[in-house]
C-alpha cells in the first residue's frame, strides 16, 4: 500500500520527531534510557537533525525544556525514560503548570507485550503526571503517534499554555506506523468580549490613581508590544513581575516597581494583566491600610480558567492579550481622563528615593559581604539582552529588587511554584536559545545542591554560563523566620564557606571564591571573559536577610 503524500511514515520515534520539528522543536533534552531509544534514532536521522542535549539528572532535562518554552514561546521537549525518569521530571511539569510554560514531556513506558508481568520500570505514569499537566495520554500504537504528538504540542502552546505529557509503550515505539502531517497556522488567542473591554476602559478612564501590573503571560502571549503601547500612550504607571519584567524597560519613567508599596497601597484602580492574583499580589487585595479604601481590581487573563475566582473584581476579561490591550488603548484614546500628573510624580519621586537608598546597599563595604553588593557589581556589567536566571531564596529575592531587565523575555525565575533546582536546566536552555547573549545564573548555595552536577553538561556541550553564588552557608529563607517564630533554628545551616568553585572546576568549568567586596567586580570580569562555565562563589553575610513582606501564605 502506498503512503499518501500528506502522511508521515516510519518507526514511531521517527514520526514523533517529525511532528516535534513541525511544531518548531530544535533541541531534545534527555538522559539516556533504552525505553526512548527510538526518539534518539529519529532525532539523529531527521533532516535537519534535532540536537540531542543529554544531562546528568532528568530534572535538568525537564527544567531545560520548561525554560525553552518560556524563552522561545515554542514548546520545549524533554524525553525521559520510564519510571524514575518520568517521576524525576514531575517538579518541572508542576512548575510549568504554575508558570504557564509550553513544554512537552515524552515518557518511556514498559512494553505492551509485557504489561502486567513485572517488566523493568513498569508503572502507569498518567495518575502521577495528570494533576500537574494540562494534557496527559498514553499512545497505545505506532499509528497513534502522529496525531497524538500533534495534539500534545497543540495543547502545550495554546492558551493557557502549560505542559503536555505523552508516553508510548516500548514495543510500539520501535514499530512502524503512519499518520497525518501536522498543519500549523499562526496561533492567536480567543477574541475578547468587547463589552467587557469597554467596561474596563471606563474604569481606567475614571481612575485618578491607576496602576497596571504586567505578568508572565504578557510575554508568553506575545503581547509585550501592545502592553508597552498602552503604558506609554496612556501614561499609566506599571509594575512588572515574572517574565513580564522587561516589558516596560528598566529605567523607564513609567516603571514604578521600586515604588510598589506606595503604588499598590495608594491606587484607586489596579489592573492586573497576565498573572494570577496569588500570594505575590496580596491575593488581589490592594490598599486598605490605616483605614483607607481598597482599590478596585480588574483582572485580565489569556483564558477564562486563569481569571481569579477568589478576588472581589470590579471587572474582568479573557482572550488574546494583544487584542485586549489594543482594545483598551483604542477605547481610551478618545476618552476624557483626570489629570494624573501628581500621582505619577509621587510614584516617580518614590522610585528615585528607593534608588538612592538602594545605592548605599549596592556599594556596601561590609565584611562579610552584603548580598546587595554583588548586584551593585553585576548590574552595570549586564548587557541589554542578558538573560538572568534566579535559582535560590533570599539571594535571588535581592535580584528581584535590584535587577530590572531592559528587554522582555530576559528574566527567568521559578515563578509561583517556588521550585529550587531549576537553574542549571534554565541556564542550558538559555545558552542554546540565546547564543549571542550573556547568560547569568544566580545561585543560592542551598539551591546549588539540587543541580550543580549538571555543570558537567555545560562543559561537555561547550555551553559557557556565568554563575554567581551568594554563599551564606545556610537556608536563609528558613533560618530567619524560624528564629522569629521559635527563638532558635534547626536544619537550616550548611557547611561553612564550601568551595563550590572547586566542584565546578572538577566538572570541567572554572571559578573562584570571593570574600572581599572589592574583588567581586574583577571576578565577574574574569567570569564573563572565560568562555566557560564559571562560578563566582561569594561568601555573604547570613544575617543580611532579604526584608520580605510575605512568606507565601
């Protein structure tokens, strides 16, 4: 029988790779496992070949795929062997669900012809991964693979984005099958309700002290240009979070993240776009301090399921975020609005005062080193297109305060799931996705313990990354609060002044330990010039804790 010209044919691994390539995949992140050998064969034989990037722990492969989805807005691909390979990837799938990251995880599976007899790593993965994915399925035959993989990639890249999971029994992975060639069109989200957009425009037009919050989905939904147009043409003060950072460039006069407290406590209207009303945003309650009135809240999301179900909303709308934001701009362009100059001046003055206070910390000469001094040296050395990755607690919280990206799509952190250990995978992904950019991984010494072995992956695959560690020899995010609650702390200390740079050197990289704040800058210069995985291990003051207002509950 002749295969139709619009069909794929080959063994299931070849078909799976062809579908992945049709969806834009260029790299497969994996750790070698026999259950998924057909995927490797498909990658090697495809034209052009799919890059095989093998790691030292499956969590790194999955976190690299998750970060690829964030950075490129094309689903990242992780291929994990059966059983523990899949379960080692669960945290990354959960993070992708919370962050709305498009990714596809392909799992190996014990063969159908041995199912139920105790084959190696025989386990049904779907009940495990189902709760942390938006789509999970087992494709029981080679002929199911083309359509099944197309569905997985389509689900992953559609609003609201997230992880999709597919596994194929080992015997079927080796079998020959056929299936339809994917047909991809330009993706655009749902058209928003025009009446809802008009209601929100009416609220903005009347507000005397509005604030706009721009989150990760503004970037993921490719709405960064529409968001900046709305901010600039309507002169709306804006705060950014997650991958929304950089949508309004650092240093922009309408970026008031440094005046966050004054903005959110003083606003009469807060419009939240593309981020959940979770613990990071006071669960959607703004103002109300000292007997003042709370702000009206508007929530705008890329899909109905992302709209808050717990907050008291003045209005909401879901749909394609560019369409929503441009719709608001069109409606507001001809509307009478109050004079907001005094509100904007107040916030800009607050930003300037905060920057002046920050300057003292950024230049701190303290011994041991204050974590802020690291950022005082790092930030001036960052190019506009640098990709900055955070993997840690207190140390990365300081990064959120001092690092303001100048371009969108250049900031990666664990997001609301708060999962440590994502950093090395994200750094691998960033170096591949942005080959000409600086890639800087900010590591807490605690977080480094989850994944530092994958410096071996950076070295083997010639992926230079600058790693900057704030080493306070403790779980700082837990040590301080436990002392506050109980007057003592346990299980919060690590070995003092561990030479993690020795570990990096042993794995093929380079690095140094820094104890003098005056030596941080020269060490960073050496790191950027090294063209290698390079760790600047800065010994910091454990008592210089980040002054946080929330502990996430």
